């Protein structure tokens, strides 16, 4: 399936793949409503309701939706840095992550290809950053979601051909369909084992088996 002798770069999505959603959840649904409640003198439940409505009104097709600075500005909450630091205790890696990265990094260049903004990635990846040669944020670096064009730009930046890259991630469109459109060998990470596709893996350990032959 994968010709591992040709592969030079292994690319990972961040949230849902390396790191659990806990940190982002804490920022969007706990810390931001808390700040809003304090700033506007309302209770937490009301603040959360107001904020969830604002998130929905904008919608996840707009790039601002992912931009924590946009939201702090819009909601009159100042700057997000301290709030995000306070949430850092919520950063959790999936159990197999460090072992897989340590092992694969002996043979391949590892990169992160994430749709999260760099503000988030700085917090999310801090314990595992040394394993990666580059960290790409489609939104911060290229002002787009993870499209096939983004993956091509990533290959250009790494000076490799798409056929020399393997990507893995937990979003069918952004991590499987889009990279395959440009010829990257992609694996769909299905931690809940809801699919039975030949290129789906239930954990990163399974990916490691594919890549270590
Ligand atoms: Mg993901």
C-alpha cells in the first residue's frame, strides 16, 4: 500500500489526532463564557448561552470563527493570552502519541498540518514540539481551511513531492479527502472505529505499523 522507501515526511493533524479536544473546549466553552460573565456582570449559564449563539451566528465556514483574538475583541474581553495560559493544564495527548513520535522521528521528518490557529498550537503542542521539523497552520500561514491547495503549499515548503508524504488525521474531508486529491497518501484516524476503510487506522500505533513495515 505505502511504499515506505519513498516516504520522507509524515504529517499529523493536531486536535483529535495528537491532542484531545479538552484544551479547546475549556477555552471556547468555559474560559470565554467565564470572562464574559465577569465583564458583563451576568451569571455563567447566561454568558455561555449568549456566546454559543454568537459562535453559531458566525458559523464555522468563516475564518474568524477559529480566531480567538477576533472573539476576545468582539466580546470586549481584552487579550486571550492569560486565559489560554490558565487552560494549559487541560492539554492532553492521546496515550500512544509520544511513543509513536519518538519512533517515527528516527526514520522520517515529522510535521504538523493543522487547521487550528498558531495561538492554539503554541499551547497544544508544547510538550511534543521537539519531534517536529515544521508546524503548519492552514489558517495562520495560508488563510484557509485544510484544502488540497494547502497541502500542496506544505509540500512546496518542505521541498518534497506529494508522493513522499503521508498524512494522518481525524477529519474525513480535511485529513483524508483533501490530501489525497493532490497525491498524498492519507490515513483516516478513526479512534471510535466507526468505519472499515482500508486506509483507516484506529490509533497512531496502527499507522506506525504501516510505516515501519
Ligand atoms: Mg482534527
